[in-house]
């Protein structure tokens, strides 16, 4: 099977997952072409692919505009979505994000499913949360955001990556 793996990774988390996917697909005997930038995907690569695996970082509950633009062009393709989000732990939250990203796909696309995991965030995010807490030490939401930031530091971990790889291989029947 010829697979196009496209990744839009802001902090490296989604790229890490994409690398594992490419490795797993190739070990299963598939051809896997990795493109690091949705804007760099050419029509010939899309046309040659039997399946597109689209990886994204979460931007306000959705994928970033660059990935959304690519997804909107995938007419008649088989598509598997995968992503990372700084906030995590809830399958319902991940399903909401996947649902938002899926809205960028046309009705002609065969949606194969999707999988997500938590990913670490940049140090600037924690500083912003600390600033919020400094202004209002009783702010439970700000403290919860700091706690989540700290919990996310170890993600994506090996189990997260394996979960997405397994979901993709099952979706592709590999």
C-alpha cells in the first residue's frame, strides 16, 4: 500500500508520532512518504497515495489552518487522522478535536478513523499559566492548567505512540 504521511508539528510531538507511523508502515511492507509541511504536499503525491495519514497539532480545538487547507483538497481519498494536544487524558476531548478536524474533509473522503494523544507544551505556556496564578493565587483553573502542563511533559510516551500506530494499522488493515 502506498501511504502519504503528512505532518504539521509545531513542537515536535506530532512529528515523533509520524516517524513511528512511517517506520511501522514500512515494516508492514507499505510504501510511506513523509511530508513535514501540509503546504508542501504536491498533487502528484496525493494522487499516488492509496491512503493519507494526516497528523496535526491542536490549535484551539482544531488543526492549524495549513492542515485544514490540505484536508479540504483530499477528494476521494482514504484518510486517517492523528494528532497531539497539550491538554489530554480524556477520550471525549480527543474525539471532539477529531470531529472538528474531520469537518475539513469532503463527503467524498473515506474516513478511516483517528487517534490522538497528549503532547508536551513549550515553556512559554507554563510561564503564561504561572502569570495567571500570580495575579490570582486562588485561581483553581490556572493551577489545573499548570498541573496539566507538568503531566504533559512526558508525552507523547511510548504507549501513546504505540496506541496511535496500532489504531492506524488497524484502520488500514495492515
